[in-house]
C-alpha cells in the first residue's frame, strides 16, 4: 500500500472514533421527506478463500446515499461507494451499490443502526469478484446547523459464496469479501 | 502487505500441503544397486584436484531403476578435506523438498533415452550438473492476481548446464530434474532431457536475434525445443570487453549465459500435463563461442591479458603471469549462477498423480513402458492463473576450495 493511502485511512479512522462525540441529535426527519449524505472512511478489505491473501488491506473509502423517510425514525435509500488500495503495482478496488436503511431505535437519540443489501464488486486488473452484499453497522449523529447532521459510524460489508475470476475463468470458488470501515459523514435531512 | 509477512503466512500453507502429500520419503540404500548408470564413475581427478575417483564415487544415489548414479557432493570432501575441483551448486539437503525427493540421481533421463524409443544416446559430463533450490518462494500471479492471492512454493531443481566446453554450442539436449510444491496444491516432480532451442545453433548472448550455426549436434537427431541457449560469442566479447564504447570492459554483460528452457510434459495424445520455463543464468562461464579459435572455444581469462583490459573489471587482482583457463585463480569458472523460476503450469485435475513418459517428457501414459520415467504431478489445475516464480540464487555463488574450470 502506498503511504499516502495509509495516512488518509488513518486520519479518517481517528476522526471516526466514537468517543469524540457525545451530543445527541434527533433523527430529524419526517415521513416522506428526503435526505442525502456523503461519507468518507478508512476501510480494511479482505478476501477470504483457500488461495487468498489473508491480510486485511487498508485503504480509503467514500460513499454517497440518498432516500426518504419511511417513518420519523427510519430512513431508507440507495447508496453507492467504493474502496481503493494500491498493492505494490496493482490498484485494488471494491465497488458497492444497493439499498440502505437507517433506524434510530430511540427517537431523539443520535444513535442509529444501519443495514444494507446490495452488490459488491472487487477489481484488480483482470481479476474480478461480484457478490451479493449484506451491510451492518451503527452511527452517531451530531447536530450541525439547520437540517444538517454530521457523525461517525462503523460499517461491515460482508459477501460470500462467489467466485474470483479473471479472463481465463474461475480462479477460486467460495470466496468471501469483507470491508470494515470507520468513517465520518455529513447528512442533509 | 510486506513480502516477509506474505511469506510467513503462505509458508504455513506449504507446510500443510507438503505434509499432506502422497509421497513418503524413500531413500533406498545405494548398496542395493544392481549396476552402475552410464553417468556413474565418469569423473576422474585432474592435476589440480586432490580427491581420488574412489572418494568421489562415494557420493552416489540409487535411481528408481535400481542403478547407481552420481549425485550432489560438496566441492571438498568433509571427511578427508580433499578437493574435487568442481561443485554442483546448493546443497539439496537444505531444501524442504529433500525429504520427498532425496538425493537426485544425475543422468537419469540420459540413461533411459534410447530405451524409451529415441534413436541415439545423449550423455553429459559430470561437472555440469547444478542444483538450486529455494524454500517458501513467494510467487506472483499475473494480471493483478498477486494483490488478491498469496501462493508460496518450495522448489528444488537440478539442471545440467556445462559452461566450460563447446558442448552446448550445438548440443541442445540437457537434463533437468524439477521438483515444486506450492500452497495452492500446484506440484510436480519431473525429470526430462530437455531440448533447449534449436539443435546445432546457439543464440548470441548479447543479441538474441543473432542465431549462430555451431555445427552438427550430438546426437544428430536432436529435436528442436522451445526456449533458447543464449551464449556469448566473440562479437559480444569484442563489443563489451575489447572495444566498449566508453572504454570500460564489462565481463558480466558480455559473458552472461542464459539457458531459457521450455519443458512440457505431454500425454501420448499430446495433451499438456505440466509445463515450466525457468531461465538458468551463469555470469562467469569459462568459455565463449569463437569460430576462429581452436575447437571454437574462446577463454575469457585470456582476455585479462589483453592491453586495455588487464586489471580491469573481473580481471582486477589477477597475477601478471598468464593464467590457464582451468586455473583455480581464474574468476571464470561458472560459479555465479541464478535461476528465473518463471511459469509453473499444471493441468492434471483428472489425475492420476503418477505418469510415465519417455526421457523427452512425451508419450505420457499411466502405466510404465520400456525406458519410461516416472513423473509425479499433483491432481490439480492452475491454468486460470499464471503462477510465476521469482529469481533465486542471485545473491549466492558456489565457489569453494579448489573449484576451477571445467566446472
């Protein structure tokens, strides 16, 4: 990994330490309203299989999401994002897209739980991996001004039972992919 | 991920892979030999060598055919301290594969060439057998695969690479014994007589596009093979030692030999079972091709006494009186070698793990036949990824007490 990516990832991880925030923020939305957010994070990616390099590679991630409120404490929407890392001369990338839901279990609290379902795709030159993805995580909202909220969150993307392929065919089967991220976000709600 | 960390992780995989192998170590007692191979007992001491032939012949291996073969030995005999004057490379007993492979019989493929159906013999000298090995080599996987995949291999290889005589100028058939075991289950043990490049010609080491006819090969029916034998010739010496553009002679650049082999083990139906294509490189051969010299052999050490070259580069520190080409003090004795491991391909997902081929690695069958060689392959297929090995041995040289050309 190039040092610059390691530095970016580390800074993003430090920004996301939950202890830096203690304030509470309301969910702030109303049913039928719109929201959108962007986030940046440090992410550790690992492929799991018999042949796979078992090291979790560190790299920056970014994502964006938008949607609506299914209730005062429930946001649903679409999201897309990506992770990248330079492993010596090879750039590894993970793309993700899908549905996201965010639930505030206690109205008025900044704590919210995150779930998602979608696609993750790994790319490294001719090597590729595509799989169904589940996302679980939690975040903590901090009120900014007006309808703006910032916060930090931790997310785990997990995929499995797919194949790592290249142009010659299947290289490995039963391959898992996980990306663990610690990051910050800004939301307009 | 650092190279060291990757090596540590995949080394565990190799340990598991090799310990689960189907082969048990079997080192039969050489005293059980039913006879001697053609390659056995051909070495005798020269004026600079202090070991007797009897001491040398104590280093023997029992071949799968029950015959006694020469095998690796150190440059000097530890028991007596006498010197053999030649070396066979890296001590194979340090290889993680030694427990599977045991002592490598030198000349085994040569021995069975004719019985396997080839119409002429091909025997090679003793000193040219060179061993190299590496444990836990971190492999690379082409097209970005190294970012996602971590594979390590143990490799033990013996190549006959004589770089002291005119043999390889025209003769392209040379024995290779190649043993590899990897953490992805790629593995094979193959012994063949490999045709390297075109018979009867060499390729100029300093200009691979220049093909030089070098006479009738031995045997004359030697087939052409893949790869090439890049060997220095007088033009390379002229260009890079005697008349370099900047006035500085560069022996390594001029003399480097690269034997780029391309071995494919094939079934009787010509289906490839396994292939590998390492490059065997020698920096300090004691010969170069010179059509105008006696026997077409030029001697690099003679260049050290040419005005403008004396005392320069590899000639630094040599005595002012002319050294003979086989003087132990000559820096040109073929001890600085390394191997580019390159590709290791296997297509044997259907098995079995034991195949029998002729000495050229062809006509592979599942049952033995006259003159056949037993080859072992893992039941595996790695054709979807290009498993490449690194360069090994670049930081080693095999000079030792009394070593001299011919080596």
